[in-house]
C-alpha cells in the first residue's frame, strides 16, 4: 500500500476548524485577497488596507497559525504569501480566494482601490535599494 501525497490526505476535524477560522474575519479575507497577486511585505499590506501595522500583524499571525500563509524574512521586512495547500479542502479554499471574492466591494484598500500587484511593484523597488 503506497502512501498518498500530503495534498490528497483528508484533514482532521481540528485542522479544518483552524483553517476555516482563518477565513472567519473580514480583515483576514482582505489580506488573503491581496496575497492572490503574490508576495507582499507587511508594510505594503498596511498601506493598501489603510490599517494600523499592529492590526495587520495580528491577523497575519493568525493566518500563519492557520497555515493559510507563509512568511520569509529579509532584514527588517516580513514578506507574506499564500501557503501551498496541505490538503484538498485547503486547495479548494485557496481557489475560492482566487475566484469567489471577485467583485466584492471593500476587499481592497480604503479610498482609491489599489491593485496589490501594481502597488507592490512600486514599493518593492523602494525596498530593494
């Protein structure tokens, strides 16, 4: 009997609970929606959403514990991206982030709506120098 790849193994109920709790807050949904475009620095997410850094960091921590995002650190900057799916439910939820949230008002930043990919390109250039 061969072992199934991790992505096809059914998650435990406790894992599903944590995964769904990651989606149980409007701010976390907004952050996940931004990360669809790719990796972003915390400072980029703060600027796009117009929220305090402490609020964004708290929600990113929750998303990290829920295994919905991954982080890499470069000097004083933390860069977050969507995590690779650990199971079929996680994969379907990430696909939903990519498709189900289209056209929902309030998911992007305050005031002028920013596209995360365009914004991050400009800010990333400022971080690299």
